[in-house]
């Protein structure tokens, strides 16, 4: 705290506060993170007056090279100083209509401004005023809740969540990020108000969901979302994975809790948010594909292919970015059974080449997902699968070093095929090109131009296609 109090930015704010005779306070997340020794670069300053004018004076005091952004519609201003982003706003209170989470904003006292905040741990302030510079102001026992690691609201949580339903997602997010517990009143209020989340835009919901997914242990948040039934509203496909059916004393694993186990395992090894989404969605089609056969037991045949097809609709509804991200997730879902399946028979060079070709540069991420997907209460079964996967990894390295399939480019392009045979873009060009590719992957020919050219002529002749004469 002592180092914090001597920072130039806070000294400047304190000086402007005294000069303008306007009280100023650091509020919210920066105070919380400071007390938790967590790094934070976003600072919110509440002033008992015009926030924009106050911010302009602070910017002038810091030097001519400090630029300021003003948002008149919101009554806020933001400036950057070194690596910090500081936002200024006048104290305000909010009221809500039942059909919208957009508040009606009015000027307010400091106490009213603090009372409207989401959680007690975010409702603490630090004075930047001469008479009590650096003093922590804690009107709602935020310090105690921080010590006890509890998320609770300054007001009745029913009112807090009904007014702004996104705060339910924020409660889960903070519990996940900080590994705190939700107070019982908060849990009950989420259960009661879960349907109110439907008035919030999908973009805002997904933004909070992604912060949960990006946490050290995402399962904390997903368990809360499931237990409060909030998950059933925002992500029903995932909630539908939960449960175990038994027929003739034969059951299957609970695919919801299995998915969370896979997700946590991935989170421990990679920060790649789309790899984490692949973990979440890898078994998403199991409820659709679940069937029972007396001899086999429970099966989920083709769940990887149907799951791949489900991804675009989920991404579109949840306003997740499309393009390369969605293709990456679909690829990993489609291929996530392949490496383990290779070990059920002899691991052939051809099968390894095809896996390398299909996975491309995402092969390492695919292997991470496959290893995380090996979950069972049977330790011997887990050891066996891990050992088999290790054999696949060794073989992948050998084939990659020898054949460079990950960088595979057909020796003869489609354009060259058209020129040789006098063809325009058509089915026949695809047939020839795919046959060359398959022959290389199957080891029938080497990955070089000469062998590919001769093989091309043979395939073309079989399909009654002949080169044009020069």
C-alpha cells in the first residue's frame, strides 16, 4: 500500500481534488486487486462532481502528451498514463426498468454510488483526498468478505440480479477467477432470477463465459452455472450432457462432469481459449447419438461428426467469432478419437500420415485434447490408453521427420493438371489430384514430382483422360 500511495498518478489526482475542492476516490476492482496483490491496470475514479472536467484537469497536470477520451453520453472520460488506464466518472445512482438492464442514471452521493455496486468486494474505495489520503472506505464489509473469500452483494441480491441480470454471470466469474464461494443468498437469488438473463445480449453473456473458461480452473464456474440452472438457460447443449442412464446394470460415464475434467486438464496445460472450447464441445453430440445395445452396452457412434456439425449453430447463437476459430474447433472435435483409435490395430505409417495430413499444424493441440480425454475410475484402463497414446506420439515424430506431412503440398497442382490435360475446373481434376494425394499418404509413391507425374498419367488413363499434345 505504501508504494501504491506514492505513485505519481494518484498524487496528481489528489492535487486536482484539493485544487478543485472536489472529492475523489479509487473504487471497485482496482481496490480489490490491490488488497489481493493481483496485478491490475484498470483504475476507476469516482468524483463528487463533473467527472469529465476533473479528468481534463488531471490530464493537463500530467503533461501535454497525455491524451484523453471523453464519452459525453456516459459522463465519463478515460486517459492512459504509463501502462495504466484511468476512467473518471461522477458519483451516480441507477434505477432500472423490468424489460432492460440499461439503467436510468442520476447524480448521487458517494454512499449511493457505492451502494449500487455489484459485490461487497467491489464496493470498497480508497480516498485520494488530503484529509484522509490512502484510507480504505468499506461501507459493506468488503474487507471481511475478502478475508473470508465470499461473494455477496451490498443490497438484496434479488434486487441486484433482477435489475442487472449480467451480474449473475459476473458473480460466477469472480468465484471462478478468485476461487471464492458464493454466499447462500447469492446462490438462491441466481436460482430465482436465472430466466432474467434472457434480457442480456448474447455478446455480454459470452464475454463473461469466456472469462470463466479462461480461468485457472474453469470447472468451478461451470459447476455453479449448472447447480443454479443458469447453464440450462445460456448453454442448454452443455447442461444436457449431465446424467447417467442404466439398462441391465450397464451405465455410461456422466459426460458433463467428464467434459469439465477434460476442460480443467486442458486449462492446466494451455491458455489457448479455442482449445478450451474444443474440450467443452468435444462430446456435445453424445446425448443425440446415445444408443443401447445389449451386447455392446451404451454407444455414441459418430458423435464426433455430428458434434462438428453442431458447432456453427452454437457459435452463431453465442456470438462467438466465426472463420478460422470455428474451423479449428470443428477439426479437433472431428479428429479427437483418431489418435486413440489408431492403437486398436497395428499403427501403420499410412494411418499416421493421414492423421498428420488431416490435423496439420494443430496436431499438438489435438494430442493434448486426446490425452485430456482419457478419464476413467479404472486406473489400469487409463494407464493402458496413456501408454498407447505415447506410442502414437513416437510414431508421429518418426513419420513427420521422414515425410514432412505436416507441411504437405501436392507435387502437382490443380492448375498444372488442367494445363497438361487441357481441362477447365471440373470433377476430373479433383479425381486426379485426390488420387495423387492418397497415393502419397498411403505410401504407394514418394512425395516427389517424378513419381507423382507418372502416377497421374496412370490414373488419368484409367479415367479415359489423356494429355494434350504440345
